[in-house]
């Protein structure tokens, strides 16, 4: 069903922003009251391991996620994200990074400091192979047509090169922001001779123009401002945690305007994801 929807979107070249979605049977005030004191987090999408060619999409039933071959939408925002885990626990979901950076520039923890100058962020610093001890990732916020909340898609190191090449060809050389086009993210199976792994693929489907472009620009600008504030808050919380050893949790964060100017509280899913990478 989802692939049919994606294909239809590409053919019709239509995109429905949250502000254009008709009101449901419950008011924004009722929804906001239900969420008072709670956090909403973006649905997290990882690049699958083992060469799998489908994305796992969270659903309202944790035991029965949805699966899609491609993701179609608008990249509202994207930014680097680094993390360094203790050797041997890089892929342990319960392990806490020794050092992390929510913007790929300033690390907090041990060793901390400038990511650009960090020895652990150099090729050859990994315990095995020529890779980096610090995992360089990139977080994309992909808004799909007709949805209120964007997906948080985390790219592991093996998908950074195809994303960089896609950005250069489809946006930078055309002097166009990512929110100005609808894109498709797929998967490709690769092998290093020992293990199979999955790499993200990217394709620009079509560009926005006129009033449609003006609307998506306004929405994206507001979203990016919220993300910048979330990054600042996350960095401050991380620094406080490392200073006194206390776990403060993610706390409440800034809110993102959606349909009719109403707002939802969003959580802080900005730590990136750990992915089983090829050796």
C-alpha cells in the first residue's frame, strides 16, 4: 500500500503540508491537553543491517512495524551527528557514548572538544581497519505528504558518501535548498567480501515552485529554527550530565507549530542511531 502511495505521489506531483490537512473530529486544544507534560518523539528510521532492502517504520503496535522499500518526502533539515562508544560496545543499544556531538562540531564527554581536531575522528583511529573510532552519522528529518510529524532518518557512515554526492548534484550545484524538492530514499545491498550491508540511495523526484514553494519554505524555516533550539538544549543537557554525573532525562523541548497554528511538544531524539557496519 505504501509503495503505491509513493508512486502515486511521484506521478501526481502533489504534496500536502500539515497546514492543508483537514481538521479531524478532535480539536487541537483537546490534543494539546492530552499531551500536557508528555513528550512526543519523531519516528526513528534506521538504515537496516545485513543488506536488507526495506525500511522498518514504527507503527501503533510495537510488535508489528510497517515495512517500506522507499521513503518519499521533503528533507526539512539535516545535520551531522557524532558519537564515540567504548571499544566493543559500539552496537550495544544499552551502552552510553563516552563522547557525543549533536552537531558534529563540538564533542561533550571524553575526550570532548572540537570534533575536527579530535584524534578519534581521524581515519585509522578505529580498533580494526582504516575507519574512525568515532562514528560519523547524519540525521535527516523527512516530512511525508499528509503527515504531521517528520521521520528522523539516521544515516550511518556507509551512507554518508551517497548522501553527499546526492546533495551536491541535486541541490548545491542547482543552488537549491533541500526543502525545495520531493525526494525518494531507497536501499541498496552492498558487500565488503565478508559481510553484506545496506546503503541508502537518493533520488530527486520533482521541484516545488510558486505558491507551493512559498508554503514549504515557510514551514521548513520554522521547523529548522525549532531544531536549532533543540540542538542547543540537548548540548546543554549533555554537558550538565557529564559535569555532575546525574541523569536528567531529555526534558521538555521547544514546540513545533502544525495544523492551524497549534503546537505539539516534541522529544529530543537527536543522539543518532548505532548501526552494525561492515568491517
